[in-house]
C-alpha cells in the first residue's frame, strides 16, 4: 500500500530524485560556479550558486509540481535543476540548456534522472531544441541567464523565442540581480509579478510572467 508524503502530496516512494555522484557537493559546486563566473562573467548571472530559499521560491513561482514540460535556461552547477527535479511529477520532463561547457559536463556527471534532458548551447536555440526532443510547448521556463550583460540583440531573440514557445497559461520565471530582463520580456508577455529573495548571495529579483 502506498502512503501519501505530506511534503509533496504524492505517494511515498513515487518521486524520482536525482542522484549525485560522489565528489559533488555544496563547496565544490560553489567553487565551480565562481570559476565559471571568472571564465565568462557575461554569461553567468552570479558569482555564487542559488540558495535553498531561492530554489524553493522558483519551484513555487514556476508551479513545477504541476508542470509536464519544464525548460531551464542556464542551470549552472545544477542546484536549481535538482530542486526542480525533486518537485517535478514522475511523468514530466525537464530540458536544461547550458552554454558553458564546464557546467554542462558537471551536470552530466552529477545528475542522473531519466526525466532530465541536457543540452549544451545558447538559449537562442530553445525552439530548435524543443523540436529535436519532440517536447510539447513548455508549461514553465525558468531562466538564470544574465539579460543585463548579454548583447541586446541576443536578449531580444531569446525573449521573443521564450514568448513564442511557451504554452498559453504557461509561466516564464527569471531570477536576476538586475531588472533588465523586464525590458526585453514585457513587450511580449506584459507586466510581470516582481519579488525579492533576500536570503541569497547576492539578493535576487524574481520576475514571473504568465502567458495570456
């Protein structure tokens, strides 16, 4: 007989959790994240991985527990990815798109979950990668990529693609140090809900759009 887990509302033992390899942990991930920032500061949104509080805020804002298809843009060392997988239904899929080759390799080595689909490339290729994987329109897209430091034409293309592929009623959630993402997304998806997560280094703005 299955018993309901009060934390998730699902049957105990039914959740597939990501398995990490030995050698992966908070300190290693933090140092790896810092090295990634120093390597490509224009491509990495922060010098430190996301806090548990921020991860859980993203899970709630994107309604991960009710999503069938989720896309993560810029998963970094995978802390947010693991949090999404822990909340994601067993039959759902998470497509994680990472541009940095070292981060991509780390994700391949540290996360094992049949629901996780890893792709190395630019977020500009989002529509192409969804089609290649034969995934339906995402219910949620979560982005940690820094819209404030990328070229404006790239940010414009990513914003347009996100708005195009997101299903009606779907959510786009962006966590950023600065507010530039709203300049690019609001013409496509309207005015976002804005929140701060202060329990993070540095404090993060969390923007949530719902596609009409």
